[in-house]
């Protein structure tokens, strides 16, 4: 891992993600090295010729002036890095940010693929408003290991349960949904009692990782090669349109609320997480620079 410490002026930037508010990325790069990472476009903007996943810039910023200015605003951590990557254990920049902002009244949304977040449990419990999302797009640890170097699915599920039991709002972010590989119903059954909301997002292939993923499918899942070709080379949206309908039916069958592209504010009864569909966010925002990544 190539690690550099860098000084930045500000750590909060206006977000153009569907949730709005502000984005905070205490690191540039991400050692979880997901093969499908949408954030890998960051290489272009940050002068990093290295492969995505092997460099990490650790950010230090000027003291945040007037944290109360963010009261009631959404502050999303980790749109283009995982705020709880393994190096956070050493550098603690996410922890430093949360400490600085803990009395701000901001509404924090943290997305991660790591159980390191449990280290900050007490601090998270003291924040006025907090949502923690764990990205889980498979229950198959082998597929997960093929795709990323983050915590095992088992550890993510355990961490989700601990946070949920401690009263923190949790999200299972089923993303990116790999056609025919991501089994949404099975994941739903596993998490329905340990999360408040389920977010869903389709796999979107673009840039350099498109061929990486398509080659992987051809090699490991040749039975789906034609399907992936239809979706990702011929732009056929019927698979995901049908999947949307199936998910809506699954929500109805299980008495779960189903909405598109918005945060759910109300509490949901145990076993009935709200289901939020973020499919085709690229159509909603229409730009490669949305930079949304799947944790
Ligand atoms: S998808 Fe998220 S966790 Fe994975 S490498 Fe990208 S930023 Fe890191």
C-alpha cells in the first residue's frame, strides 16, 4: 500500500449524490480495492497513476469553522472511500472528523464495508442523528473475496446487528446488484431483523472496470455471459425493470414500505425494513462524476 499524508483546506464538500447535503472523504483512494468501484475515477483527478486500491492519501484539514452551520444537514461519509478502511485503525481521520462534528447537529450517513466501525460505537450513539449502512451484495464469501478486500460478510452482518441492537439506524445497502449473482431475497431474509432500511442499486459498468467485470463473468459465470452482454453492451434495461417489479412485490408481500430515491425518516417495525430503490442513479444524476460508489 502506498500511503501519503496530505493537507487539505476543507473536509466537507457539497454533495451531488441523491441524498444531497455534504460529502466527507477522510481519505483519497481505498484499500478495499473493489473491482467494481465507481470511485476509481478519482485517480484522474488526484494524480494517481497507480492501480485503484493500492494507494491511500490520508487527509488532514483545517479546523472546521462553526460546525453548527451543518445542523440539520445530511453529511455523508465515504462517497469515494471507505471511512473505515484498515488504515483508519492507525490514522483515525474518520474518528477525528466525527469528534470535531459531534455537537454539530448534522445528520450523519456513514457507508462502510468494515466492522471497524464498532470501535466508534459510543461516539456514534451520542450523535443526534446517524444512519449506518453496510454494503452487502452477496452472502457468498468466495464471490465477495473475488470482488473486494473488505471485511467478510459475516463480520458486516455481526456489526450491523450490534449497531441495530444499540438503537442506531442501520441500512443494508444491497449494492451493486450483480444480475443473477446477487440473491436479493436471501439477503433480505438474513437482514430483515437487523436493519431499518434496505437500499438497492443496480450494477453500473463504465470506465476501466467494465472489461474487468465482464471478463470475470465470462471466466467464472459463463452461463451469464449473454445476459451481461445484453445489459452492459447492448443497453437492455429489461432485466433490471423486471427486478424492480419483483422487489416491489417482495416489499408488498412482507409489509415493507417501498420508495424510490429517498431517505425514510419514520421508524419501521422489526422485520419490516423499508425498501428504497436507487436503481439507475446514473439516469437520475446523469454524470460520470456523480462518483457514487458502492460500499
Ligand atoms: S466501492 Fe467503496 S469500499 Fe470499495 S473500493 Fe470503492 S470506495 Fe472502497
